[in-house]
C-alpha cells in the first residue's frame, strides 16, 4: 500500500491500518472527521484503507518580525 496518494488533486496520507470490514473503517473515519481531517476511504481486494488529510486553518507565529 502506498503511504501517500493524490486523491482529487490533494495529497492524503495512509493511516497505516488495514481494515477488514467497512464498519470498522467507517468508525475510524468518523473519529478522523471529528478531529477535522479530510478522509478518503479506499477499498482494494476486499480490504479497506483510510487516507487522511489535515488542512491548516490557523498559523501561530511566535517572536518578533526580523
């Protein structure tokens, strides 16, 4: 399994877990979505894989400008 895939023009990272059934993959996907991740579910050869992507919504800068 690829560690990263471009899905719909955006890079997603595999969570490195192989889900045996759709229900367990859906449960994990919900947890990722609740934590503000974009999630793509991929099914290959009867197994399910989650690819996630987190969008930066806020950048905190410390220190003073140079």
